């Protein structure tokens, strides 16, 4: 079933009173009483229409501003067989931004946190530890409230993980200075701090790259990562409140042990994330090799520009592309509209391959249509193994014809270069020996060679597969 927040937005007017399976709950009667008070901007109120065992029941949504009632289906959960029902919690509009506010406060707390760390007062370490402890608590609280209230925003999704890393990173930089008081060797604090910092940088970059591939869920936070985060935050609090103590205490040793444990968990969780992302990383190896062998991909405009290659065009054609926001698809798992990613892959190889180069285009959407004279380097031999979605024994092709376009958008002329073979050639498999290249220009045909192929005017390329078998 869809969430109540989306179902309540539907304009499904009931011709009569809302149907109920059982008498309204006390909470529903209280909501009706609140509506009777004439609140100015009440949030949508959900009145559970019956208890009983788990199943699909009806929910009545009351909208006092319109004086109408809406019916919506919702899943009723039971607890211990007593029919305790749960519905989507109600969040007042002025509290919807509270999770983002808590994340923002964690970022702002870094300034007093650093100031108190160096403040020369006996109570400063305890205050510093209290600030970090409260920040750690809000890390859990903002996520809980966002899930409980079912509120989310792009700003919150960006700020929440960044706020955690900023204040933890500040603490890890400051902790090695505790060794100056003779509590322990500086390496016991610096080494785990370096491990934790490098791990955060690596996994953050990995998640960002996986998000561009549309596979961020593959590296979502697991239980090992959550244990690492908890150990880091507890260890930092223990080390902060004991860093200026006159003598080394058991609390400091416990914090130091937890810090080393969190470093080990960081390495473990990092290995898990890399193993989960490795299939996506390995699939890009062939594409990267193609870019290295054929040079960097050139950005060319409609009026022509730096020469490119056929392999670079194929790589560009296979790039992942995110659909526009207006083409978003409703996800049944997260109950939200998501911008999907699309890509083009080759699954079957034909015996005859025709490649059409886009020789006419625009520099911008509203720009004029012009001729693209960018030279495209194409060879007689073409191997498509790197562009296949599934492996194939033989993906090699050889060129046997090129259609050329000379001129501009207003007027032009077409010619062709063709590899002519004997009449016994059926077009399947490799070309037989003894063939020659010819240039065809209207009624004129002249002998040519591979060197005569015009890479600036090449428009349509014709390849034949060397192997006769097909997938």
C-alpha cells in the first residue's frame, strides 16, 4: 500500500459518510474535537477506522478547510495479537524542518567545541565532551525523527552525513595533542585517527561514484559501519573528558581501546563496501582502456573541432544518463518518485553492422542546426568486445563501405567508398582475398585505397562480422 501522505492528497470524494469497520479510536475522537475547535491550518488528520487483526482497512482523512472526507487504504499492524494498530504519525508543519536543524547545529557546534578544547579551565574538558556527546546523540535523533515523521529533503540527505564527518574529523585532529600531557605515546592516538580519516575519505568518494552509477544502495551503511560509528563517538567522549586529568585513568584506557577497535572496524567495513562495489568498478575497466588507447574524448561543437575516434563515440553513446525530473518513476520500495538512469548496451551482434554518425546538430537546444565537420577516425578493423553486456567469442568486424557527405546544411553531395569483391561473396564472414577499394561519385567510379577514406566527411559506416555464426 502507498503511504497515507500520498493517498491523502488524492481527490477521492466520498458521496456519503466515510465507511468504517469498527468504532473510531479515542485518538480519532480527539482529532475530531480538534477539528471542531476551528484550527486555522490543521495538518491532515488520520482517523483509524477500526482495529482488529492485521489486514487492509479503511482510513478516513479529514480536511476541514474543504469540508470533505477521503478514503484511503492502509496496512494495519498488530502487536501480540491484540490488534494494536499503527498509522503514519502526524508531524506539525513547523516541526518538519527539525531534523535538518539538528544536523545544522552539529556543524555550528564545531566552533565552540574547538574553543573549549583549548580553553584553560578545569571544567573545559567536561564541557567539550558534553558538546560532542550531544552532537553524537543528535546524529541518531535526526535520523529517527526523519524516519518517524517520513520527512526528507535533498538538503537533509546532503547535510546529515557531512555534519557527522566534520565534527568527528575535528575531534580526530585534536586528539593526538592529548599525548603532550604524557598520557600515552602520540602514535597510539595518531595512527587510528589517520586510519579513520582515510577510510572516511575513501568510502565517501566510493559512495559518490556509486551514486553516479545509480548503485548507491550497494554501499549503504551496514551494521559493521554502525558499530564503528558508535565506538568512535564513545571513545572520543571518553578521551576528551580525561585528556587533562592529572593521572592516566581507566576511563582514558577504555577510550583508547575503543578508538583502536573503531579503527579495526573501519578497515573491516571499508573492505565490505569495496567488495560490494567491485562488480561495478570492474565493469568500467574495458571502457577506461578504450579511452586510454584512443586518447582523451574531445568536446566538439556543431561547427567542427578537435578530431575524435569511433571508439570514443561508442563510449559516449554507452554512458549512463540520468533522466529528467519530469520523467521520474514511482518507486514501490521507497514510495517516492525517483530520477532513473539509463544506458545503452549491446547484447546481440549482427552479421552486418551499420554505424550512423551524427553529422548534423546544435550547440544548444535553441541553437541553429548546422553541419558537424569534426573528423572521426575509424579503422578497417573494429572490435566490439569491450562494449558487450555479455561475453562473446568473436566480436571483430571489418569495414567494407563508407557513405560520405560533402558540403553544408544548405546543400551537399554524397559519395561512397566501397570494398568490391567477387560475385561469389555472399556477405557473410571475412571478405575473400583479391578485393579492391573503389570510389563512387555519381556516374563515375575510380579505384581507391584505404588511405583515401575521408574521416571528415564519413557519414555512414558499413561493417561485416568476420565470424559467420550469430548469437
